[in-house]
């Protein structure tokens, strides 16, 4: 599936509460898209609506030119991989078995994983630098190791779309940088469309192709980073002053500040 993801007029929420109010955007094949905004802006709900975790009240989601509304569950699971914000594990499970869960949509019925499934899982673990942890209990891993293991599960799923809900939120600076590097390499290998929710605009700018800015369930700006990264849009999104500068390598960086009265 080489065409992109298109979302049109999407409204979704929880009970009577509307969390998304008419969201429209497109993400081209192989693009890495950062979703940025304050708490309650609708980032997580957008990911959940695309994944089918939260029902949408109106709107359309198309992938590869096809509406996914009527897709069978298995077809959708093969095409869309969702990683929730929390990666807590209740029961012991080896890293290998955790990564093999990503192959479940491709198995028939209750059959055990095939040799091909095991090869794909091993390749994913190697790409995400957790192959040496394959027999370790995933519940006993550090936060950074566990995030890489979950990323390997997504890679093994071989989905066209990856939905990542604040994957670095609970990581220290070193593990954040390590995770971003692994994500960059995994994305280069598989070339999925990645939608990545984050609070940290500058972290997103390190690897994102496109940027969606959300405020109270509505899009403030969307498109390639350079076009969407206007100070006015950032100020509307975060209700604070913003300045966009460039470092010595030409990469944009945002500084937030309280405007003088």
C-alpha cells in the first residue's frame, strides 16, 4: 500500500464530549508526522479514532484511497499499528513473545507463529537494538528498553501506518535520544506513515517531515514543518509567545516565552 492517509471532517469524542471537531489533513506515503498541542488538544483521540479505538461520529478516514470504515478487523490490524501512551505490562512476557504479538494479524486462527514470523520478529528486534534482550522478561526492562521492544513489535507488524502516542513522555533525556534514533532508523527501513503525538515541539523537529498543530480538537496548522511552523500558529496552539530560529545546521528550533505586558 503506497498511497497516503487522508482524514476528512473527523469528529470524535467520549459520550457527549467532543474531543475532535472537524479535523482534515493528509499524510503522504512514508511521511513522519508529529502531532503537537497542549493537554486536551485531541492528539490522543485523533490516534485512537484512526486506530478504531474511539468511534468517530462523522468524517472519513481513507488509506491507499480506500475508506477503512467497513474494513474487516483483520485487514485494519494489518494496515494500522497503534502504540498507546502507557506501555505497562501486567504479566511476565519475554521480549521475543512481545514482538511476536505484532505478527498476530497475519496468522490464521489460533495457529502458532511460523518460521517466517520468527524471522520477521528477529529482524525487527535487531533493527530496534533489542535482539540481545529477546529472552528477558519485558516487565523488568528499563523504560527505554521497553519502548524499543514495543517499537520492534510495530516493525514486526509491517503495517502501513504507525500511531505513536507520546512514546518518549516517560523517558529521561538519554533514552529519549536513543529512542528517536531507533525510530528514525526503523522508519527508514520500513517507510510507514508515522503519526506521533508529542508535547515537545523541538523533539518533533528532530525527525518529523510534517507537523499538525492541534488546539481544543481543531487543527491550527498542518503541512511540511517549515510551512506549519509559524510563530503565530504556535502561539495560538500553546497560548504563549513563540519564536522560531535556526541552528548552525539550519534546523528550526522553537523558543517559548511569556509576552511582556
